[in-house]
C-alpha cells in the first residue's frame, strides 16, 4: 500500500551513520538497512555523477521493497551546464533508471540560482515532453520566483499545467541562529541558499526539503506549522515527500524520526522501524 507520506534523507551511503542507523562497521548493502526504516531517499549522487550503470541500478532495485521511492536529481551538467538545452540527455538519464521506474518518486530538477524567468520556456519544453508515468518536481532558486509577482505566477501556473511538483526548500531552521557554538553550521549556511519559504502544492506529490538546525528544540518549533499543512495535504489525497537534512547530516536520521513522530501526533502514520544498530544491540 502507498504510505500517506514518504520520509527520507539526502542519501543512504553515509558511514557517519554507523552505530545509529547502521550497525557498527557496516559498509555493504547499506541501502537495505536504510529502506527498512525510511520509505524514500533523495538521489543527490546523480546530481554530481550522472546516471548509474545498469548493474548498480539492478542492485538498488533488489535491496528495496516495492513501496520504496527513489527521488533522483537530474545531473548538474544537464541543469547547470546545458541549462535544459539538451532534452535527449534527460530522456537518456530516465531510460537508465528503467528497472526502478516503478519505484521512482518525483525526479527532481534543481535549477541554478541564475536560471530566471527568461529561461522558463526551456523548463516548459522539458515538462511538456516529460514521460507521463514518471512524476517530476522542480526546485528554483532565482530570487524573482520568490517575489509573488508575475514571474512566480508564471512558474506556478507552468508547474500546475504539467502536474509538476514545486520543491519547497525550508532553510529557516538552518539560518535561525548565528553559527557560533554549532560545529558545521557555518559551512551549511554558506552552502545553502537563503531563500523565503513559499508553501504550496502544484501537483499531487508535494516535496519538502527540511534543512534542520543542530538544536532539536529549534527544529521542533519550525516544524510545528508543517504538521497542519502535511495533514491537510494527506487528507486531500496527496502524497507528500519529506526529506530531512541537518548541517553535516550526521544527525539527520534521528531528526527525521523525531519530526515523523511529531507529525504522527495529528496524522495516522505507521510506526518507524528501529534503526539497525538498535536492533543488533546486546540485550545485557
């Protein structure tokens, strides 16, 4: 059965999670242990390295249940270098993922910060030809798309027309304090764009990328309004995707569980399985 909400992290291959999400010293088939807890994952690796080979794709398919969803990103050379001018490259990328098509959530099109209103026709051409059986989500970072003016209206109407989801990047927790006293926070604040949060669903699978702080109380406070919005979307029959980050991502698994438990207070959700390291801990 399709879960009411997909929960995931930015990646699964993170050895910093040994001893928490994964057993100590675990290195192989991390995806299997990851998928035993979380129902989705951001495919950030494809943004940097391009399409995986056929053997890798087949191995991933064997390690996850049918209900799991990968949300890969189009490679950066398509979105940032070619600037969506080579649609054949996008279709080749999706073709490489064919063994996973039944397990694909929204494939994310993360556009560069200078991809503005004048280039919307390129995005329109991509979305108009996008395979109807594969969901898509678009993340914009140009300031004009956050001014609630004609540029943002044109973008949202484009996404609605082609049933594409607008990625909501929530960086409010990350930027809520100065970095002093929080190791790794300064680097994360330099790396992530400081953009307003515009909460809206342009299709049936809203995508939220929640960039958490290192302070649990701060994260809980900023997540509180999301509980109502996510519950509303779920009641409307939508299927949200929630991806949880922290400054260095070492504590992302714990934060994701914490936020999921908060949401479960007002929305019926199944209980998350224990982390593999907890399952393998000695009883005495």
